[in-house]
């Protein structure tokens, strides 16, 4: 390899000379002051840029969970309830026939059916928005739309045929029952599972956002604390250097900058702790419980319809009795519930133990999980009310089935569809459950509101604070540098 030429050596020599001049400049007092000042300014900018990134993470998490995907997922969860109640209303219409003294009457039941159908359409539209860009979710939404169309066609035929052949309260004609069986099979085997899958898939968006953003916010505390210590060390070092070099005890502006930085570091750490807790409350005490209890409400509504179907279609009564038990076990699971008789007995024992001691939760299921996780004001009382109403509904169900088994079909229908009895017991239970859901909804709303409130102003507050602190540093150093002019 040929040695470098003189022309090639000259730039290297120039660079070395510049480097020596820089070292020489840094050895001077003004050079040291300027270097420390530049380092302090860079550290301040780095600190606040880092804080801004994690504030943005907290804001994004609150937005997705509280204002974006979270409410939309809850809305798609309501799809399950709307669909199940559509089928429940149809079963009730067919069972009461031309009798105008039972239930709310055909016209009111039809109006409720139409209302639930509109709610289902709205929920499907929201699910469509969430599914955009996800082929699997888009296929599920389309399948729900197709299945809903088939279901509505069969129900329309069944209702039209039933209206053309009026009958007293009790099972309608075999053709009507056949059409309804086809419709309810689509509902139970296709629509409801697909609706639940939509809720699960969309809930994944919220879960991932929560895990990512909350983790980022919690790690943000340590980043801000670590960088903050670096900034404080540099500012204190600059203060000491100026005090020693210029024989002054303190530089007031640098003291203010140092104290301001310390206050901001502490504030950021406190804010990040608070935001992580708001995200946790919104997700765990709010969103998760709302979804679980909303599903429990939808399953309860379907279970209530199974009680109607039990009377509507005697040849499938055993099947509807078993599906009733399966759903009841998902709501409140008792170990001894191998059949409905055993379930009634085991439920009574477990609820009696719970009413004596709220910490004695022997049952599982949706309400078992709820009773074991009481963290909100009035939640324990609301859970007790729900369980008491559930127990009363099961007592009426036991009486209804006893009547049906004793060939007291009309008395059983009156108990099921009358203004008092099983229908009223279920309404009382449903209202108690709605009140419990509202407690979690309020907790969710308050957590999001508090989180948003604590972050308000930070988007412009951080840049302003950085500019002010940088200005204090420059203003504190400038008089010392002017002494060398």
C-alpha cells in the first residue's frame, strides 16, 4: 500500500489542529461553562422529550380503552343480548297466542322484538368498523349478517302463520313450532356463538392496548427518574463550578431551574403512577366486569327464553331443561348441580352460606368471580341483591316445572307469562343485574375521566416547562460569561 501523499496528509493535520484548539478552548473557564451549559440544555430537552413520549402512551391508552375500541367492544357485546332477547320475545309471542291477559301482550312483545333487532343492527355496524382490516373478523361479521337474515325470514313466517291460526295460550300448531325450531337453531348454533366471537376478537384490541400502554407508562417512571437524576447532577455540577470559579455562593436562576426540574420529575412520576392506576381501574374494575356481566345478562335472558321454550315445545322439553341447567351453571355454578333438582338444592345452600358471610363464596361462574372481587363502593350490596333475585327466580322456575310435570300446563303458563310469578322474578333479577353493571360502568367512566383530567394541559405544558428551564439555565450562565468579554 502506497504511503499517503502530502496533499492527503494536510487535511489530517488540519483536523488535528482543530481538535487541539477545541481541547484548549475547553480548558478555559468560558469553554467549560459553555460545555456544561450545552450539556445541561441537551439533558433538559432529553428529559422532557422522554416524558412527552410516555405521556403520549398514557393518552393513547385512555383514548383506545375509554373513547375508541373499549366502548365499541361493549356495544358489540350488547349484540349477544339483543339477539338472545329477540328469540325470547318470539317464544313468548307464540306461547301466549291470542290470550290478552298474559305477559305484556303480543303488540308490546313485537315492539320489543323490533327494538332489539334495531339494537342488533347498530351493534353489527360497530362490529364492522372494528373488523376493518381483519379478514377473519370481517368474515364473522358477514356470517352474522347472513344468519340474521335467515333467522328473521323464518321468524316472519312463523309469526304470520301463527297469526293466521289463532290459538289459546299454549303450544301453537306443529308447523309454527317447526319454523320456530329452525329459527332458534340458527340463533343458538350460529348467531350467538358468532356474536360472542366478535366480542372476544374485538376485546383483544383493548387487552393488547392496555398491556402495552400501561407497561409503557410504568416504565416511563424509571426513564424519567433516571434522566431526571442526570439533569439534576449536571445542573448541580454547573452550580458548583460557577460558585467555585467565580467566588459566588449561589446562582439564583440555576437554583430555580434545579428546584423546578426536581418538582417536575416528582410530578411526572406521580402522574405516571396515577395514569397506570386509572388504566387498571378502567380495564379491570370497569371494562372486564362490564363485559363479563353483560354476557351473564345475555345468557340469563337466553335461559329465561329456554323456560318459555320448555312450555312452548313439549316434545323437546328435556332438551330445553338441559340447556337451561347448562346456562344456569355458567351464571352460578354449584358442585352438586348435576340435574335441576340438585342444582336448586345446592344453589339454596350456597346462597344461604353467602348471605350469612359474604366472604364465604362456595359457588363459581360469572357471579362467583364477581362476588370474590368486590373492590367498588356499593358493589358488595349490589352483588348480594343480584344473587338474592337469582335465587328467587330459581324458586319460581322449580315451581313452574313442578306444575308442568303434574299436567298443570295452563297454571305453569300463567306462572311463566303472568304479570307476577316467574316473569316478574326474572325482571327483578334483570334489573338488579343492570344496577350492578352500572356500578362498573360508573367506575369505568370515572377512571377515564380522571385519567383524561390529569393529562389535560400536558401536551403544551411540557414544551413550555422545557423552554422555561432552558431559559433559566441560559439566563443564569449569561452574566458569568459576560465577565470574559
